[in-house]
């Protein structure tokens, strides 16, 4: 059976709903309805070591964003649709008041521009590509120094590793 090619308006409605209800509304149950079971996400920040993520990996990543930034908000800047693909430029951010990707809360706010592209079949996202300014966000929330240098990067990495070791030691002690 051939899949129906969505109209540009349908693509935009899909993205507006996903942003409003999943990213901003925190309704992660909608992922089962809006994302295909065999979804593949090609976006570095979500997978371990940069590998692709599946639907459950997407759900886990969005939940982690919400845990790390309790006031997280995504604002679409533009949407461009063609055939079965839609590109969305966005700005997102919030206050880093919880652990995010192993990084303890800093209490500082930040925002980042980004872009994602979804391929939609039969009303579900089947594939996605995404990127955003992770370095800029980490600088804004105080994890990476504003004047980024290799030395500062290595110091930051060492501090994060030290925090992980201390966390493991506390866990083993308890």
C-alpha cells in the first residue's frame, strides 16, 4: 500500500501539535500516537555516543530535557514543508534547575537556536534529523566557560568526571 503524501498544511499542523503538546505541554504519551514505532532519529545529543535513537530514545531524551529544565519552552521560528518532509527552525531554552545529560543543575538560564527535519508518513514521524547550539547553551548555563579554549574544555571534562566519580562513590557507599 502506498503512503499518502501529506500536504504542507498537514505537516505544519503536525509540527505545531508536537511542539505545543509534547515539547511544551510535556505530554509524552502522545509520542506513541505521533511517532512511528520504527522511528529513527539522527541527532547527536540524544543517543549514547552519537548513534541514532528510536521512539523510546526520543521519549527518554525529551523527558531528560524536561527534568533538566523545568520551565523548558520551544518556540518555532519558521516551518518549511515539501513532499513528506518538514524543516522547523526553533529557539528553545529554560532554567537549568535539574540534572541534564549527567550535568548537575546550575540554576542559570539559557536558550539555543536549532533546527529539526521530520519525514512524515501516515501522520507519524518516521525519521528525523536535528541539531542545535549545544556549546552555546552549555556556556550560558555556566557549564563551559564563555571563552572556550582547549584548556578550559579539559578542565570542564575533568570536573564533570570528578563529579561522576564522587556520585558513584556515594552510591556504592549507600
